[in-house]
C-alpha cells in the first residue's frame, strides 16, 4: 500500500519528465567514424618517457613527417624516438599532436599505446648443498 501511495507518483512524475525532455531536446551530436586507412603507425610510450615506433613498422611516407616533428632514428634501438629529455612536456605534446595531424592528413592511421610491462625475473633460489645419500661413506678427515 505504501509503495502505491509514495513511489508510484514519483515514478509517474519522472516518466513524464523523460517524455517531455525527449520531445523538446534534440539528440546529442554523434562523432563521425574514423576514415578507413591503408597504412597505420603505432607510437609507443615507453616506461622511461620516450615515445617512439620500431622502424620496421613505420611506413616510408611517415618517416619524413616524424623527422619534421623532431623524432630521431636511433640505430641501436632500431626505432624512431622522441626522447623524453629533448624538450619540455608541453612541447613534446605539441610535437606529438603535430605528427598525428600530419600523418592522418596523409591517410596514415596512428595508434598510441603504452609499452608492454617488462616481465619480472623470478628470484634465484639458493643452490642446495650437496648432501651424500644415506649410507654413503664420508671422506676421512685429515689430521
């Protein structure tokens, strides 16, 4: 009885408010889907703050854009990198945004992700001391 007297009128008011809003308020705009791309580039944010991409995965036309946005080719890492120590955080963000804008204008899709965590190495256990099997002769002590 209390449910019918207290809850149902509030429910009816809420339902009427939702119906009024649906009539008078337009649907929010939807973002368009991303265009289809033939090539893509994945930029990786490494734990030491460096942003880069393995050179084997960088399309040839994207290399000029990366060089123009101050990425450097690091031969010992085999990657194009934007070092963390190269500029301030704000400037690095602007360089990344510029690179992404230019690459997408050329029809190259850009993915951005964190590097996979480095698996931890299990601790080494102590090597057990060699123990002679039961009943084996112990060497005689020298005097």
